[in-house]
C-alpha cells in the first residue's frame, strides 16, 4: 500500500498557527488538492490541501493544535491502493473543500497525465547561431501570454514575446472577448431603446450604419492593442512577429514576413491558446458559413441566421445579430441551452429568447449543410427536428480545440495529449521542467481570466519564486441578455457529489432596482453547505450579472458563511443587494419576502 504524509506547506513566515477546522475525518475519500484542515493566523485563514487523491487513514492533528511548515496533518492512502476497499464519504460527512471541485460548468482544470501520450524524445539542439537569446520566451500574446511576458519582465527577466499576428492580444482581444463585447453593447443599446417605448419614450426604429459600427468595434480593439504595445515597450519586452514552433528544448523558430529567426531561451511559457472547432463535412469554403471570428467581422446583417451550438459563444453572437435585425434560429445537440449551467439559471434567458427568435431546437443535430446559390440549406436530425431550411448565413459555434499539436512541442520533449492539451502541475510546469504552459492549451475552462492568473504563476516560478495556481473557483459569464453568471458548485455537481447543501434564492421580481428598470425575470441563487453554512456556489441571471458574480467568487475564496454575506450591508436599491438577500433567504432572516420558517 502506498501511503503519503501530507504536511503543512510553505505558509510564509508563520509558525505555531492553530488548527480551527477539520474538513475531513478518517475513512473519507479525498481528491488531490482537497482541503484537509483549516488554519488561521492573525492575518489570514488558509487550508492545507491533500497532495494526493485517496482515502484518509489518519488525522495527525486536532482542533486547537498549533502547526508550522512541515507538520504532518494527515496520512492518505493513495487512490490506486485504496480504491478497492475504501467507501465513499457519506453525504452527511464533512464537506469537501471548494478547492477540490472543478471549475464551474467545465471538466477538471487540466487533463490528467494518464490521458496524455508518452513523453516524446526531444530533438537535439540545432547548432545554429541564435538571432535572439533570452531568459524567458513566451509563445502567444493573448491575455495569458502578454501577462506572463510582462510579469517575467517585471521580475527582471529578459523576455521575448512571440505573436503570429501583427498586433498583441491574441484571440481574446482581436477576434474574441473584446470585439464581441463591443458589439453586445451596441445590441443592448438597440434593445433598451426599443424597451423605452414601453415606459413612454419612443425613439423610432434604429438606422444601422454597419461601417460605423465596425469602425467602433475596430477602434476598441485598436485602443487595447496600442496599450499592450506601449506596455511591452516600457518593460523592454522584445516582440517577435511570426509563427513560432519548437526546434529543440531550448529553441523556437519564428517564421514571419521578414524571414526566419531562431530564439534561444532558458525558460519558455507556452500560451498558444485554442481555435474554433470546425465540424467536418461542412462547406467551409463558402463565406456564408462562419465561425465566431468570421461572425465578428460583421460583413452584413443576414435576413436569416442559423446558429449551430447553444453555448456561450453561440448565444452571445445570436444576441448581436438578433438585435441588428436578423431572424435567428438556434440548434443545440444537448437538452438545454448553455450546457453546464444549472437549468433554472438558464431558464429566464431561454424564455426571453424563445419569444424573440424564429426557433430554438434542443436535442437536435445538424446533419448536413448544402451550399446553394440562394443560401445554405440545413438538414436536421432529432426527435423534434425541424424540416430542412434555407439560411442566408450559418454560424457554427460548437467549441474550441487547443493548439498543442501545432507548435512542434514534441521536438522540445513536451507531452501533448491526444486532444491537444498539455498537462501541467500546479506550478504550470510541463513534463519538461524549464517549459511551462498556461491558458486554453492546458485544459478547460477556456477563459481569459484563468489564463492571466496562471500566467503570473508560471512567470514567477520561472523567475525562481515559490508560487502555484490554487484557485478554488473560476467564474463563468455569458454576456447574453439577460446575462448568466455562475461560480463554484452548481446544484447538479453538488447532487452528483452527494453533498448536503441548501439554497438561498432571491427573485428579482422582489428587487426594487429590477422593478425600476423593468427587468424582473432573473434571480440570485446561493448554495451553502448544510453542516457549516459556508458558501459552495452561486448563480445570477439578470442584466450585468457578470459584474455581480465577483463578490461571490471572493466569498467562496474566503470561506464565507451565509451570515457573513447576509450581514454585509449592501447599497439599496441595487441588484447587488440581491446577493445579501439570497443569503438571508437561506438563513431565514429575510424581510423583503415572506417565506415560512424552515424546521
């Protein structure tokens, strides 16, 4: 049997820190990185995570014990040895810490090493004279890439940043998050102007100037591009434009418009991201068939638009084109829009879109798309599949695939999984110790804000600092109308894990602010551990839900209880106060609703 002693890690300069909470007991099954005990110094509260997955065989500490770095807190029998005999922890047992749960609506943060190919044999050094030598080389300049480069430079490392496009910012800034939000702002203005007629202010139908709208979107992108270029120059980061590919474990070749350059490095950080998944068998040579990048160019406003994929990207672009005047139809293979979010969270959005769109077809597959002179003819499969229909344009938004297989990683000896992900540890190291990977390429959730936090860790470790990526939760936001945001455990995940949880739910129909803006369709929902009343997860559906979810991400990170949230004074009247009121619903102290007392 393989047993591991889990010790208190480096906790700064603190010694003799008391144990204030035992999160598990002998016999409980724990995941790697799951919290075992909680410590509290005079400055902070922290958890000691398990370094392996398995079954707790011993707890070496009890409440009130004082521990320091290196103190053994538990003995864990590893998963492989314990799997045959250890029962799962019962639902009423001490709760798993939020850190052990996957990020919301996504698989585990990084693909397990077992799913990866065997480590390839690295190529020998090229023997060529390097055009540029550096301490840190970052491949890709998206939010993760430029953050890694800037942090490395701030730590005194000579840094090179490689980007295949003429401007910095990657997919997110140039053809993703930023331009889509600029267009979503325009869509919201149109919708609000139309809504104003309901309260006695009529503006008349909008007159679209597509050229000017595209110019606005491009100006937003250019402003951000310029800011990044300026910061790279200020930090003396060397930017190399071209497509980078590993030649050996310490060399990357960059092919650009001005020729080929060889960059030799001490450390590398792979931030090469992902690209839109293109379903096979479709007429991709036809410009009327679009991926998300094509849709953002806003070539025209089609009379009819089919969106294949009812996830976040597809629905955001559907909202844009609907507001601009397209007749939108959405097809989703699964049984709900925005798979991964709790169904009740998505329901207000689905109901609103159902009244606006030409059709929303769930559990439906696009079997074929034929390019014809008068449009794209789509044929569907499913229990309630519609008849074949012609569309002026079709947007395919069914996910993204990592670029791990496109950068010559095998020549550096870096392991890449069959799906193109690069496995990393909590310091973002690949199997090659001096090469790191961050962002989309290391696994879901494929979100810019995850990449930026990973980037800082990778740069700090490359610079010799002690740092690791241990995020309890990573929030998700759909910038639809209404917005849908969630963080931490969903109800589906809690039920699957057998966690005893309770819900505090505050309907926005009871919010003075929501009533005042005539947007009462949403709600705020908080999930709490029934044993400890600590918050486990949250979801919000309403305009600007993405601006509200951060408070709840912080609450989970800080281990807040329902009373902590409910007793926090929120400004009135705001949608934000629904957070405190949802906690009051759970606690049974709410006065803005009448809810019979719980037993």
